[in-house]
C-alpha cells in the first residue's frame, strides 16, 4: 500500500524529514501519525520514530514527541491506539502518565487500548499510579483483560520499588523493551523449570510472566541450544484460558522472530474463535518473520478478516514482512537501536 501522490507523507519524504531539524521532524511525524488519510504502515513507522525521539531526548523534544503520540488517541483505530499506549509506556517519561490514565478511565474505549494503557503505567514504574491500577483491578464488571493487566502492573511497580529487586541477579537480556514483568532470576532458568511455572494457573500472573520472559531470553540468540526448546515451551502457553496471557505469548514470539514459532502463530491467527487481541498479536509476530517461506502468503489470507483489528494488523505485518525481506536495517523512519521493541 502506498499513499496517493499528492500527500507529503511518502516514505522517501519522511526519511528526509528524519534527517532534518528535530522540531520540524516531530511536527511532520505528528502530522503523519494523526492523519487518517495516511496508510496505516506509514503511521506506525512515524509512531516508532516519535517513540525513538521520546526515549533518546530530554526536555522539549521529548515532551513534544509524547504530545504528538498522545494526539493520535483521537483515531478510531483500536490497533493504532493500543500501540500508542505501548510506546508511551516504553518512553520512561512520566509526562506520558496523564494520557495513559485518561485512556484507562475511558470506559467507552476499546478494552485492548485500556489494557495497554494499564500495562504502560506499570512499565513506567511510578508508585503514584498504584491507586488507579488498584481501582480498575477491583472494579465490579470490569473486562477480565483489564483486571489481569492491572494486577500484573501493580506487582511490577511494587517489585520495581522493592528491596527484593536489589538482591536479585538478573541476566542481561538481548531485549531493551520494558516488559510487563522482569525475567526470573538466573538461578531458576532451566527450560523445564520455567515451563512448569509458566503453565501453573495457581501462580500469580506476574510470576508466570517472569517465567515467560526468562524463556524468551533463553531463545535468543536463536542458535542457543535452549532456543528451540524454549520456543516450544512458550508455544504451550497458547493453551492457557487467559486471552491476555495468550496475547503476551504472541508478543514475545514477535520479539524473538524465531522460525520455530511459525506453526503456533499461524494456528493462533487462523483460529477465528480466538480472541482478536491474540490473533492481531499473532499477525504482527508473523510480520517479523516475513522473510520466512510461506509467511506472507499466510498473512494475505486474512486481509479481509471479519475483525478490523486483525485486518489492520495484517496490513502492518505485511509492511513489516516487506521490510524484513528488503534488507533494510531499521523499520522506524528515525533509526531505533532497540531490538524488536515494538
């Protein structure tokens, strides 16, 4: 998909903008991100570029980038809005908090977006957000994906601000993303032990997520002897009754881009009875594997899916697949150093 010729937001134009003055860059990226006439893949590239600015600058530029990202919450696209919330959580900047609180409080907003806002508040690690997270964790009649996300976010913030965190010995991860939970300690890292924790429904979700991210780290780089067993252990998580949990498995597979995950991701995307938040994440994860045989053909089968969020995810995933097969080094218009951070 490409924008019409009279729009300024062509890929070549945006790449030129990215090399120009930072203030102008942010303004042009904001224009692209908030334009409903610009193709979704370009809006995503603009978003990831604004995230890069927000993460790697301080002062007015970071503030302007956060404001630009938040301005796109007016979009009707749940897919885009949930990605906005995710990116705000990754900035580490508390200026994002008011926007995220507003999304979480908006009961008319898509639960997928509200969940991502709650998770982003957890990623920011600010203890002042515990009250709102507890409020929605305990809210009667709340969507289960919101209550579960708030539970995990509360545990993450409490861990982040605890003495226990200082005592834990965590292996340095290949991934720079701020995750919903830290990996397990190094002393508890065999694939078998971690899979047992991952699949135990009696354990707190935060602890199971810690096992999930520890398994992710055991699958990277892909030539590690633990990589394929770890991917297979993670794939078993698709059998969990929690849609939130299953969607996080798909997200982790998107980070890993390991070919051994393709069968499980394809099955998740192909299951029209599966929750849309899981299917959309599976589609985007497959997009990160776009250079693998058959992946693009699989994605194209769902371009006309009944679920809008799945259709839009496939469009973005195919753009990612094109990027993967093109030999380009950066998906964002402004280069990002972070590995698989979106």
